[in-house]
C-alpha cells in the first residue's frame, strides 16, 4: 500500500537505500553502491513537507520509498528506491503512479527526474513508465543545477540524463 511516509519509517528508508544501492556494485559502479544514504534529518524534511511516500508489504513493513522536490514549478523525483527483496513486484511503478496522481491533482503537467542511462532499472525502466530524455539544451535552470551538482560529485563517471513525463488526464 502506498502512503505518505511517517517518522517511524525513516530507519526503514535508510535500510532500503543501502540495500538498493548495493545492486550498483554488479554494474561496476562501486562508488554509487558505497554512497551513504540520505541523513535522517534530510529525510525528515521531506516528511514535514509531505513529499515522501512509502510502499508497504502485506505485513505493513516499508519496502520502497520515493522522495519528491519541486524544481522550477515542476515536481522532481529526487529518489526512488525499492528493497531488492521486493524488486520486480511493481512497487516502484506504484510509487511513481501515486506521485503522478498527486501531481495531477495539484495541477502539475509533468514530472522530472535524473538517472543513469545505461542501468536497466534506471532510464530504460523510466522510459517504460512514460519518461523521455530531456535534451541538455532544454533543461530548466533547476534541472541544470541538479545535473551540475551530480557532475561535481562524480556521478557523470557513468552516463546520466534528465527525463520528463507529461501528465495527462
């Protein structure tokens, strides 16, 4: 079940991020795999602004989460992580669709994110969810800033892109 995250979900979110990040080691992306999860205080700021969603299993345990920013007036998916033990069950899709519905109800016309282009569960997956690559010449100021930050911290060692999904209905 997808719901807004609560304070007692933070520990699970950190555990999920570590577990999900480990999959990057198999892609020869150890630096990504070893990256520390977002600090609890930063996660709390997403909770306070109602921009953190979780998906729970049948027992009510958090198994996936999504964090959302708003850049240049457009909702921007900052992070989506699914625990590897629950991957392939549509949990990431459920979170993305819940956020897309929230964005539609709030009057937004698109969602954005940045991602690795050659990681199967990144850009190729998001393309199946309706996201399209945004040409560098069409990046908004906020997306340019995100991409510059990603490059500065070394993420451009592997190909990355910004993507946008138009929201209809």
